[in-house]
């Protein structure tokens, strides 16, 4: 799936990291997960052309789940431990998509402090979240 400039989500976040710095990108992702003001340019990096729909107030707008899903997906590719608290908090988001992506981030980066949050997701109502949580549990327990 292509995003900004015909790139994949992974490519676009890595290009943005080269442009503004990795820690700046991590901080922006954390800010979105924490519900802070969203930088429209950065949201376009994370969400690609779909970001325009959100920026126009459709699909839940900036308060919907898509910006948080995209921010977590950004952390999937560009991680720093400063994002630990935000990714743990995201495991309790009302949206299953945010919870699932958070579990994927925890699994990818072996976020040990997230083990309790992951255990809670193992019994999630959504099958995709449960699957991601089991993988995250295995990785976080390492």
C-alpha cells in the first residue's frame, strides 16, 4: 500500500526521520498517541493520502482512531524507549485497531515493561488484538 509520494508507510517515516531526525519523529508519534495537537504535515507522512480524509474532518477526524493507529505504526518502524509509556497507554484505547498496532509495536521492539498491558490484551474481544497480544507477550517476556 503506497502512502506519501508513492512510498510505503515504512519508507515515508524513514524519509521523514532523515529530514527532521529520528527522535523528532518518535516524539511526534508519542504526542499523537497522547492526544496532543497533531502536526498536519507529519500526519500526512504517517497516513499518506488517507490523511487528507482525516484532516478534512471525515473518518473521525483528528479525534478519531486513524491518527493513533498511524502513530503507533510509525513507532513500529522508528522506536525509542521514550515511547514506552505512550505505547503501553495505547493498549487501552477504545479502538481495536490502536490496541492491535500497539501490541505489534511491543512485539517488534520487545518492550518488556509492557508485559502487564499485553497480558490484559490476551482476552480482548477482538481476535486480531488477541493474536497480536500473544505475539507481544512472547516477545516482551524475552
